[in-house]
C-alpha cells in the first residue's frame, strides 16, 4: 500500500500527462480543420478564377483570329504583287546620274538567269570556293594576304587600262562619335565642300550613300543651295547611291530592318528630290548578304559595289576574273 506522501506526486504526474495528451490532441484537431479549410475555396473565389481564365482564352482567340486575318491579307497582297511582277515591272523615276536610266522594278521573285545557270557551268558557288581556299592569311603584297601584283609598263599600249575613280565619303551615322558629333565635326563640312567643288567644275563627280546625314544637311541649307543640289543631281555630277537611311550592316540585321531603312531613305529621296537610286554602294558593312542584293533588286537598283570580303576570296575572284558577277541567291530557283 502506498503512503499518502507517495500518492500525491503520482496523481500530479497523471494529471500532467492527461493535460499534455489532450493539449496535443486538441492541436492536432485544429491543424486538420485548418488544412481542410484551405483545400476548399469559397464558391465565389472559384467562379472568379474561372471567369478570369475564360477572359484570357477569349483574348487568345481574338489574337489568333487577328493573326489569321493578317496572314491572309499578306498572302493576298503577295499574290497581287507577284501578278504585277509577272507582267514585267514598272518604270521608275530618274536617278540623277549622268547616264540616268529608267529603273525597272525587276523580275522578282525568282532569277531569270537561274534556268541557264542550273548546270553550274556558268556560275560560281561560293561555298565551293570556300572549300578551295586555305584561308592561311599570308602577309604582304599590293593587297594584303600575299597578293603580289606585277605588270609591264607597255601592257596597256594596245588597249588602255580602264580605271574607275569614285569620289565618295562614307559617314557612319554613329560609331566612335555620335551621329550629331560626326555631323558637326565632319559630315556637314564634307557636304558643304562637295557643293562648292562640284559647282566649280562640271567634270567633278561625287556619290553619297547615307540619307540620314544627307537629309539632316538638306534641312539646314537654304533654297539656293537646294537648287544647286538639284542641278548637280540632274547633271549627273552628284549621285545618291543605295539611298538607304544608313549603309546597313548585312551580317546581323533581319531583312525587315534592311528593308525598313531602305524605304525610309528612298521615300525621303522621292519626296524631296524626286529621284531614286540605281546603284548600290556598300563599302563598309562587315560581310555581305545575298538578301541585301535581292532587296535592292526589288527596290529597282541595277547594280552594286561591295567591298568588305575576305582577301582570300577577292584574290581568288581576281585570278578567275570573276570579280564582276551577277549574284544569285542559293534558294532561288
Ligand atoms: Zn561604316
């Protein structure tokens, strides 16, 4: 039998245990109820979520329909354009060069020479040329890359050597300086001098490519100088080449950007001078894209000069006498 002094601690311990267990049980029940509550959202909130989802789906459907309509419009306008190309292209305005020829919109899409060139005998596939070249980058010579050029003094006695000198000035609309800094420091002086020097002697000529600069200069000169510019353009002493807003990069740009800046420049020329370019001039883009030639042909240009091509490729073309060529796109039929 326990003594009364022993019974008390046992009772206290028992009560403590019961209290702890019931406290634990209570907490457990509360937690379960909470979980249950969080799983079941109120009916109002569910409806709200559903209607928000429905709105999003409706919006997506609207966008999809808009997109379908846009694609259909584009397809229709392309078909119309193709039909007008098939008819033979339209005449263009004057270029302003001495041999100003009516530009033709060209024969896009597709290259008329493609059929003749299908056997590959008359064409050069640049990817094949790349396989031929070692690209070993030798140094020295008249050109870099070890291209020694030698000639005899009497080589052109019978048939004179034709040398084309093209006075030009390439102005980057922003490179080491900003567009405005270049304009203030250099560009406006070049164009002012051009106007003076060409007016002094009718044999002098000059070409200009970047319409962004030309339009800025134009907006700052008086009507008398503008008349002089129009006269020089008409006489073929001054020629606007390519006519893009910039001399566009061709390596990284999306074709839409190439086209966009071309339209900007051509529209400016049309609006202020009534001329359109017939020759392309791309002497600074780091590499050249056949897409650009395709777009220029579509814009009515007849020919173009390109410059930044690997020395090894230039040397190869010079040796093969194929530096003058018609550039066909590899995807063209
Ligand atoms: Zn440049």
